[in-house]
């Protein structure tokens, strides 16, 4: 197929395997990145049609890299190719601008089909992902997708002047989910309570907390709460939301 593709994955064996597979299927791989920063740089250099983007990568994760690619290079589409298919990963990637979402057990044919779909203006979603999206839509507002800043006034960093649901740029490379976890920490919730609130596993919550601690420089929850207040990601008790 006539598509120019960048592959982004932090695991060398996986990255090289995907590049080889795509080459055998006639896809022109113009670059391979080890993290999100490299992916964005390769997009700027080669202007590919599509990036196959892993989500969990060092320095700059796949969600943030997707957001940057779609903002800075709107002619390039993003198809997520990840091991993680939890709702948090799915909806964060879609909100960041990904048009496709596959897990790494996808066949070469499925990957090529997803690339072809996004190039034609469609969504390159696996059948399992499509079912989950339909289930969320059918469930209605009682079971909203686990996304950050979905409702006006949900957190102080939301840009009220720019309209409903529009989110300001998050500081220090925080992802929307990490900022949401940080806001819940500021509310006084423990890991188990955050897990239940967001409908994700305790292990996933712990991963988000470790990531946000590293990005904010917080050594403990008290410092994280202070950061949230100072950066406007949470409101101190008794503060009205305007």
C-alpha cells in the first residue's frame, strides 16, 4: 500500500519486528522511534501519513506524543498499537487525536487495514474496541467514558472562556488521566478509592501516581496536593468553582 509510516515503540525487538512486518506487507516505513519525543521529531522530519504509536514509552508517552503530532502536524494520522487495552488508555488516546486503536496481538493484515482506514478518513478500530465504544454510548451519562475534564467545572484548569469541555494545556507533560488522579488525591482519596472512582485496577492507579510524582517532582502525596493547588488542577476545600 502507498503509505509512509513511522513506528514508535520503546522495546527494540517489538519495534524492529513491526518494521519488518510492515516492510513485507509493502508499507514504506520512513522512521522508527524509541519514545514519544523521537516520534514527534521523525514526523517533523519525514511528514509520514501515519504513526503507529505505542502508549507506554519513556520521556514522552504515546498519549502526549499523539496530542503533539495532531496539533503540530495535522496531516499525519495516529494509530495506537499497544499492549494495554483498558478504558483509560483507549479514551485518553482517542481524546488526544488517535484515529485508530489496536492491540499488539493484531495481525499484519489488521494493522494494514487500520492504516488504510485512517487514510481514507475512517476510524481504524479493532472490533473489540468498537464494541466497547458502543457499550459506553448505549450506557448513557450514567457510565461516562473515563476521561478527564469531561464536564464544565469539573476542575479549575478547565478553560471556561473557550467553551464547554475545552481543556487548557496541562503542565509538566501530565496526561489527562494523571491530572485526574492528581485531582482525586487532592480530594483526599486513597488508591483503592481512586480505583473505584475511575473503574481501573489498583495497579493502574499506582502506575499513574508514580508517573505524576516523577513529572511533578513530588516526593509524597502532600507535595503532590500542594502542586495540584498551585497549578490550578484542584481547589482547596471551601473554594468555590466559578
